[in-house]
């Protein structure tokens, strides 16, 4: 495996060759991050000599996979977890680097021997955004969940550490502070969410300082007016997230774009009911009225007040009916285990590899 970042500790998983960006392209300009990523892609292409096939994930690595295909004459499989044309807000984060990320993705996806979409909705998006891609080269292989790792945790030490009331109902959000994850919509909805319930926000790593400041302002207003808001302003280790998910009455995913929404699977595997936006691949994960509730989204949203009200309505329905929330949680766990096994996904991926060699 070839990956960004520092080396991995021996024994922590499969062997990983790690790459860092060229120092010459580091900088504070918004576009510098995209240039740094492309420098790692160049190193990837050189580093995989001797491989029979290269498989890349997301635009960060897709260009490396494409270059490896050209340099070494091997098949390239590109997995699309999202698409740059459908994330225009990234121009706010990357500046001119957004044009570079879009170039990397388009070049790699259009030149790949096979394109994996992580949901049926994602496959439709790939073909719509990149009409040069042959349908026959596009395959749906869902993302999966490690149900042995993500499972209910009865312990409460993490709740106590962060000041979450043990035994008290709460709704939880887990995700980065980015336009895509819709956290600002949840904060707007929170005004109408039952104030006797806690709202726990595991939200950090804002895309831009401006977005971070916007979220901080909204949280501070909520804490003053509504109360019962706990903001854990960092990206937590898996064990801590699992425990926080396990004790929540409802997990809320207000994303405006989500090709699959694996975070919903993680919540479901922890037996937590889900309220999520009906966008992208989320309806392929969350079954409305069975494992949670889906919230309609009109694409803008053109009516953000209505969107926020719809979120609050469904969250309140589960907060006020703990038995229904438990029933949804149990069904979610069963679905996550039965339908999103890594064993099945690995076999589908290996079969695709064999077809290209």
C-alpha cells in the first residue's frame, strides 16, 4: 500500500510506503495544498514500479495512478468517493487549486481502465460529469464497515471525559467542518430541537478560517440561547467516536453531498438511529422508516429554513420515542452487518482486478 503522510508503526496493519509532499511546493497560499498533493502523485508513480496493477482512491491519489499506468504500462483502477465538479465550495478552500484538483480527477477518471463508484448514485454522477467514460468501464462496489470494530460500546468513560450526561438523551453529529457535511444546517435546526436533549458536535478541522468562525458564532449563540450544546472541537480516535455513537439517541447527517455516507453506516453498526439527508448514496444505506429517517433536500437548499425545520422534526420524533429509536438502531446494526461486509466487497474488488490482468 502506498499512502500520504508519515510511516506506520510496524504491526499496525498491512505494510505501507508513505510519501510526503515536496518541500518546494509547501506554502500558505490556498492553491499550495493542491500542488503539494500533485508532488506526492509524482512520487507515487515512481514508487510503484514492479506492480501489476494500480488502484487509486480520490483525486488526491488518482493522478498518481494515472501516471503509473502510463509509466509502467499497467491497468489503473480509480475509485470515486466524491467528484470535484459536484463540490464547487472547494474553491473557497483551495482557490486556484480547485482547478488543479478538478484536472487531476478528470484526467485520471477518463483514462482509467476501470472506475469504481461507491454507490449507484455515484455511478450516475460519474457518467453525468464525465461523459467520455464508457459505461462498461464503470462498476458499483459499495464501501463497507468493520462491524467488529464499530459495535455498541457499553462503557461511559468517554462521555464522562467530554461532559456528556450519561443516561441522558442526545443527538450527535460527527464530521469535519466543511460545507459538504452541512453542519451549519444542523446548527440552524438545533434551535427547534428539543432543548431537554443534549446536542453533541464532534466537529473539527474547518476547511477555512472563515467557515470555522461561522460555526463558532452559531455554536456560541446556541449555547447562550438553547443550552445543552457540547462541542468537541477535534477529530476523535475511533474508540471515542464509537462510544459516543453507541449512547446517542440519534445520529444526524445533514450533508448536502454524500456519494455513500459511510459515517451513517458507522452509526448504524453502533445500533444508533439515523436522521440523514436524502442525497447521493445515503438512501442506499439508510432505509427510511426502518433504520432511520431521510430528510428531503432540494439541491440548494433553495429553502434552508424548511430544510432545517425538516431535520429538527425528524430528530425530535426519535428523541420523543426512545423505543422507536432503539428499534431503528437494531435494524441498522443488522443491515450494516448483512449488507456491507468487507469480505464481500473485497471479493468483488479482487474479481475486477482479475478481469483486467
